[in-house]
C-alpha cells in the first residue's frame, strides 16, 4: 500500500510531494504540527488534535485555513487512499513560501501538508514488560506548550536516550520533572496519579487527557503537581503516554529500578482501559 501525501489541496503518493526550499518551515521552523493515530480506519481523538493545532497556530500568529469538518474529511480521505486501517497521520502547517527574511511576509498562503503512513505499534514485550528511561537537562525554549516545528532539543535528547540504550529521555528543569522528549509522564503515589503541572514548559497531551478521563471514571484521583526527581525515583509506578505509545510502563529511571521493577496495577489497568476505548471508536 502506498504512503499518501497531501499538499495545499492535492493528494498524491508521498514520494511525489515537493516542498519549496523557500518554505518558512524549512528555513526557520516557522510552523506547527500534530500527529493523529488511526485505529481500524478511524482517526482517534481528531477533534482534540484539531483544537490543539488551532491553538498552536494562534500562539505563533499563523492564519489557520482549515475548518473542523474539512480537517476531518482530509484525514478520512487520506486514510482511504492509503488503505491503512492502522495509520499514523502527520499534519504540518507553515507560514508559507517567501524569500528568506525574518519578519512575517505579506500576502502569502500557509503551507498545509499531511502524510499518511502505516502505524507500526510498539512490540508487545515493551508494552507488557516496560521500558527504561534517562533524565536530561531541559534546554528547550520557554513555549513548549506550543507544538511547533522547533524540535532540535528533543532530537538531541532522543539521540542521547538511544545511545544509552533506553526508550525515552525525560526533561528536568530546575530540579523538576517536565515531560519526555516525545511523551507525557505520570507517576503513581499512594494510589494517586500525578503528572507535572500544565504550564508553558509542558505540552498538554491528547492521550494524557484521555488517560486522566479514564482514571477519573474509575474513581481515581489525578493531581497536577510539581514532580521532583526524587519523587519520580521513589514512585510506586511510572508510565509514559503519547499518541504512538499509548500507555507505556517505565521500570527503570537513570538505571534505578522503580518499585519492584514490574509494571504496576494502575498502569496495567489504564493500558487495558485505553485499549478498550480505542477499540470502540
């Protein structure tokens, strides 16, 4: 099955897509993005992703040219053309094509790009046995709440994790746990779920909110709070969440075993709850 692309009103095989070298996303990282996961042909939580995309556009003063139903229609059409029931959809908007000057150009249209690829889920062993992570200093800018294209610090952190033979790098800022390079993070303490405060250093996650909803529906308390490294290391359970990883247990942080080194009951229950949720889409 072919990977499908969409660029400024036209679908085509992804390999045929050509972006101008004068595109401001290429030159400046002047743009925003989202990743939507499709289950059995259904783009999961697309409205939440759309809302976050619109918010990111507003925060960087990028005109947003797509209405909600048109966005949904593009997702469905691309999935149909690709033939992928389990899909990973990447959406990117940039300020458009113009000669390289830092100030906003006048009278240009945003570049709108989608790609539709097959989603390869994590190996079941990782999901069931858990993963290892490391912590790294957070060297990102002060507006991490915007899902912008400026991801070089995340790239460097993820590479450091790969070289350490672990799954993820967790950002620390001022002694506090912030989030993963590509994920949000939770701990379980005394049966309560905790996740770092939502502020300008944290990207509010779509999967994060779904997990919070699932926990609260089961009567669990969820708290947004400052999370220290000591609290992370002493937690009863630690897990990551994200569009492509769903709910992923963490069993070691910086080489230190979390609790007994096995995924905990709250994490496993949320894994199953999330699997049930997307099965019903």
